[in-house]
């Protein structure tokens, strides 16, 4: 068997993984493998531009592409291996509704209009299966039902991706699986998704809501990998630290990200040593009391603001909020460096 034969087998297997083609007749798969084109793109390259004619269908073979609004703002969505785009524009002869570009690298299988029309005319199984798939998509939109069978595989370097949009993409696609952030060979964080909800989370020593909040308060470096899994295989049980639905958790994370910027301007410099100025913690509110006690415990020995933010179990924003209150009530004070 030649290298070309192995390449064709790989393409056949890849198309069988793609939601659009997994149930297509064998003749359709073979025709696309034989007559379709493969293109490789690098960081920042545009696949299609808003307003361009919809004359090609794309299937992501390797890497990731992002759907973006050319008027700026964060990416609208990320598409990974097996995801397709452009079929509706081909069917309706409409213009592209958004830019699609490559954040890092991607290999795409391209079906042009000539091949698409040949498939529609000469392979009845293609037209009928495409109609079924698009009908299911329409039903999902109209009834707001998650597509449980559409699985995503996303990975890349965090220098090229917006973490918030990655998480929103997984939530919006009702995914079940695990997203791992790593630096070199070291795992840094994991988020478990079940049917579009964040099911469990840990980031360093932080757990639950605090882990998710922390991810948006620092700039994670390294690689990310999301692996789709069945909902039953995601985790042993729900994390008691996840207290709100996924979208509310995302909104809270964004709000706390903005609040942290204000708090850090009000706190002493990061290298300022903080020490206790009272014999015992006074914290009458139930809300935040457990976190306040943990921060107080960290200060059994003087430490810098930066070290306290890192060692506390709560996210930077909640820790900064607690520290600001302790300073205001003079339960702690800046010490001598």
C-alpha cells in the first residue's frame, strides 16, 4: 500500500468523524476524498471574508478556525476537527456572513461549487442526507435543543486563542468532555463540561467557581486541549464548588475580571508586606466568611500582597476584596519590607 493510499484512508476516516458526512453513502465519501482539495493555512490567514461569494464548503481536518466579526471584538466561535462551514452559503448562493480565519494553524478539506453540484446531481444519497442534517439543525435552533451528537475536538496554543470564547463555544454547543490547560508537560487546570454546563473545575489549588473565576483573572499560558466524551464519562460527580449554571458563571467571571482591575489600583503595591493588626478576625457577614478565614489564616506570618493573592483559595478578585476590607477595618496593616 502506497503513502497516497494511506492518505486516502486517513481522509475517509476523518470524514466519517465529521457530523456532516458520517452517515453519507460510501460513494459520496470516496468522491470527496478523490476530487476535494486540501489546503493548509497559518496563523492569521483568512479562510473566507464577510461579503465573499459562498462558493465553497470547508471541513476542518486539523487545527482550529475562528469565526469573527470584522468590526472587531472577540471571536464568535471556534470550529475544530470535523466541523464544517459554508454549506448553507453554497445551497442558497448567499454571501459570507462573517470572517473565518486561522488563529494558529489549520488543514481544511475544500469542496468547491462544481464538486458540490456534482454530488447533488449524481449522488442522491448526498442530497437526501444533507436535507436530513440541515433539517435537524433547523429543529435544534427553533426548539433551542442542544445537538448531543455533535462532538468537538479543539486544541491550540493559548497565545492565539481567547479563552472566554473557547468556553462559550463549548457551552453553546452543549458539549460534554474535558478541557485541559497545560504548560509544557505540567497540567495547570481542567474544566469538565456536561451537556454545556461546567461540571467540575480546578486550577492549581483552586476548585469550583473560584477556579473558573481565576482563569479569567490571569492570562494562562501554554496549550489547551478539549476532548469530547459522553456525559456519563465526564466525571465521577458534580463539584459542590460549582454553584451556578455555566452562562451565569461566565458572566460572573467577566464582572469579577473588571472589578479586580479597580481593586488592584486601591490596594498597596504587590511587593508590600501585609501583617495582622488584631488578635482575631472580625467578619460578621455569612457571605465570604469561609474565604476571609482562609485569608486570615494565610497571614499567620506576614506576606506580600502578591503572595497572598497566589496562596489564597479564593480567586484574586475575592481575595483582593477581602484584603481591602481588612485594611479598611485596620485588622491588618502594611508592615515593614
